[in-house]
C-alpha cells in the first residue's frame, strides 16, 4: 500500500468518524435505510436491490454502537430500531424478520461459546450438542412424541403451550448439566486434545439422538419430531382490539392490519421479540460475568493455568462453570429454535454448526461481546442472504444469454456448479484466512486481546 493510498484511507476514516459523531447524521441514516427497506418492492425480496437496502438497515445497529453520542440517545435509537422499525418491516416482509431472528439466535449461541472459548480459553468443537439438548427437551414434552414413552395416566402430552416458559429453565438446567458432564472428563486435557474430545462428545450426542428410536422411541430417530408446540400467542386479542380502536379514529391502514391479524402473521414478530429478550439477558449476564470474580478467574486460566492455580484459583470449578454457563445459553436457544421451526431432527445439529458458531466468535473477536454479535450478524447474513442472492443473480445472467463482446463468450455457458450458495464453508474458510492475515484480533476485538496481538507483532518485528 502506497503512502498516498494510506493517507486517503485515513482521511476517509476521519470523515466517517465525524459523520457518525453527529446525532443528526445517525438519525438520518436510520430513517433513510428504514425507508429504503420499506419502499423496495416486496417481490424483490431476494433481489440485489432489496438485499442492499436490508444490509444498510442492519448496519444501522453498528452505526449506533460506534457513534460517540450520549448513552441515553444511543439507547433511544437502539430501542427505536430494534423494537419499532424491525417489527414494522417484518409486517411488510416476513423474510427480513426471519433473517434478523436467525441473526439473534446465532448471536446468542456465539455469546455462549465466547464464554468457553473467549473468556476461559477452552476450545470447544462440540458446542452444538448443548443446542441439541435444549431443542429436544421441549420437542419431547411439547409434541405427541412423548406419548410413545410416557403413559397418559402419568402425564398428558403434549404439554399445554403455557408450559413453554417454565421449560426454558428446564432447558437451562439440562444443558448446564450436560456441560458439566462434558467438563468432568476433559479437565486434564488442553489445546488440541481438548478440541478432539469435545468434537467427539458433540458427535456422540448427535449419533445417540439419531439412533434413540429403539428399543424405546424417545427421539424418533432420523425422522425427527413434529409438530412441536409454540409458545402461546396471548396478546392476539389485544392486537385485534387495538386495531379496531385505530380504525375508529381514522387510522384505517394499520387499524385494518391489526384488527385482522392472524397467528401466522404475528408469530414471526413474536419469536423475534422473544429471541431479542433472551439475547438481551445473555448480553447482560455476559457483561456481569466478565467483570466478576469468576470472569477474572476464567481470564487467568486462559492466560496461564499453572500460574492461576499457584495464585489459589480452583481450576476444576472454574472450568466446569465456564462449560455449564456456555451450555445453558445454548440450551435456551435450542428450545426457542425447536418451537420456532415446529420440526427438528439430528441433521439440524451437525459438527458444521459448531464450526460455524466458532467462526462467528473468531471473526467478531474472541472475548469481545459486541464483536461476537457483529461476527454472528456478518456470517448469518452472508449465509442466508448474500450467497443465495448471488446464486440467483448468476442464474438470471445465464437465462439472459448475454455475450461478452471481447472474448465472445455466452454467459449461458457458465457451469451450473458455479453456485455460491453451495460453497458456504469454502467462503467461511476464505473469510477466516483473510481475517487471520489482515485483522487477527477480529472485527471488534476486546481491548486486551488487541494490545496482546499488536505487542506480539511489534516483538516479532524487533526480532527480525
């Protein structure tokens, strides 16, 4: 990179910093990006124009976080975007709310894994096993599947949808116990050996679930479990009544929609709000933990286990607490995932899911809560929107029979194997390689990790 290009990039960076420091610019960006999403025709939901507008809108949350505005204003803007604009956009196009809900689910999973990998320094490649435990906990009791095992005289299944909320705590407990079960055998192994053991544990749980349809049919094997009860939509009568009130005062548009709203229309927004509430709790708990005595113990174990033990830190409880806490977060999200999808099977919890969540932690910045959320957002949007849209764009190019004049090549002859959506893991690998070369600390790293990496780089330069 030349000196002039470096100067120009620095000038652009300073200009952007000044722009996001202006509250009016931030508010204007939010309004314009929201307007673009709303006015883009809904039949272009998978088109490049709608994709660009959606990415600009998602970026508004990052702009709010990075802007050096007053905390109260940042909170008001975040509240407006997450609790007003996102549900509003979801009423116009459920595809967007589905993508954002998936972003929140993976962000919560990545935050849980960040406790194990980022805070405690324990490489866990079987994290999806805890996700599976939470999902199958509610799937068994919240579907007719449980009737094949538990007689009606003992417990009438499926449970009433209202049981969904108490079972969130059951999923937390069972997933945490599973985390402790994993932690106990691996207390004496580290590094690569720990990665291999946790990988085997994750695959063991999945294979057992896949074959637990005999001699007693508990999981229904590879066929999966369906239908799974959803949480009760208790506020539907209130929405209909509020819509009628809006119509009476002349607001016919929003009033008619709310008065005639159906469960199919409201459930995507409902699940988004549930997942958003859970991720808010997860972020709050993570922040409290990282600044607590246990969080400092995790950091000490991560940096030097022998030194931590010499300073009086109990290694066994510290590691088990990290495994149990991370597993509890995954258990909650697994239960929400099962009720949202209505159907689950073991193929939803493969090793590649664990790798994907780990990639989110690494790309965002290990040990950094906002960084992990950003990494989860980036990879989920890449997986669910950017790559599929590129595949559709290539198919459109093939169908247009466009000929490149210089080389006289008909784009209809492009090989059918050239489908970006088929190479998600390849793209993940390329992104990881580029990140480790260009920004090894992650997109939004923790301050200590940034200092450590740059100090190591400076030491390497001095040695050379």
